[in-house]
C-alpha cells in the first residue's frame, strides 16, 4: 500500500521560517485536510510537498526519497492543484485536462486511447462536457478550478494535493467536486492532502484534520477533536458555536456582544 511519510519538514523563504517540524503520514484511500488562519503556512506546505518551493526534512513515498526523483517521475506519484491555477491562453479545456497524462507517456509518445478515455471520464464526472472545446482563458474562476482538478485527476497519481479546491465554487459545485474526490480516493485508492478555508466543509469528507498556526501543527485528529470553540478562538481569534451534526461539526460564528 502506497504511503506518503513526511518528517521534520521545514520551509524557509527570504530567511523567514514559514513552516517547521511538520510530520504527516497518509496512505492511499485516506484524506488529510490542513486548516488554519491566513498566513499559517498551509499553501507553502503543499508547495513543498509538490517540490515547488525548497524545503528540508524527509518526504518519502514508501521507501523512496522524493527528492531523488526527476520532475516527471515525481508527477507520476504526486498531482498538485494550485489555489489559482495558471492556464495557457489558446488551449482547449480537453487538451488542458489531457496534459495530466503527460507524466505517464514515454519520450515522444502520443496519448493512447486509454489516456483519452481517462480525460473524457474526469471531464464528464466534473460536468465539464459542455466546456471541452472552450479556450481555458474564457472560463470563470469556478470553471477554471474544476478544470484544474480534472487535470489532476486525469494524472492518476496515487497522491493528490489540493490547495483550497472549493474556494471559487458555489455550494452545488463544491459538493459535486468534493463528492467526486471522496469517491475516487476510496475507489481508486488515492491519498488526498488538501487545504480548506471553510471549517464546516473541512470536516465533512477528510478522515483527519491538521490545524496549522504560525507554521506549526497545533492540533491533529478527527474533525470533532480539532474543530472546537477553544481551538478556533485561540488560533483564529473568532467566537463560534460548534454544533454536532451527523455529517460533522457545524461551525457557526457568533456576533460580538
């Protein structure tokens, strides 16, 4: 069973420590969600795992050191979706999603019928069929986010990193995207590490939450143990009521009296 193990991860940018002493262990089929206030280091942590920003510490997949792999080989193991994905003007949505298959192609090879089938599948599942021939530059923010997620899912890597995957989506598409990710991580045995801003939504699907504050993990565990009024008051500076619901804890902000 594929497992990502992170030990003592540290990210320093412009001589400033962004995250430090981060330990994560996630196996395929599991979902870990990283939450925390603005500036806590959530996005930098995901970028370090994706190899986009420099870091120190261990990043292992099973017994393989990710730092020893080429960018292409790394992409076969880890897919990454940025909070604000950059897309090239003039490219069709279908072709952009198909780029997710690039890491699996041999040198100078073209996409196989299997690659095309995978791209069609994720486009269909994310309700993007009507957008297949659109120029990615013409898409709205929410549409771009869904297309970026489709590309990552087409990559079929056993580990997917999602930075705020639902930020630009309305509630209907939020649910559609999260349901699909949840379905695929269970059926296709994908390990998911995401960041999320909405605390209630963050507790719906992931198996485990990690609360990050000032670059360090200050709480980790189930949604019920992490999403407490005390933790949210201490690290977000917010007064909230937390209601236990069968789907997960519901975080409701309180007005200051």
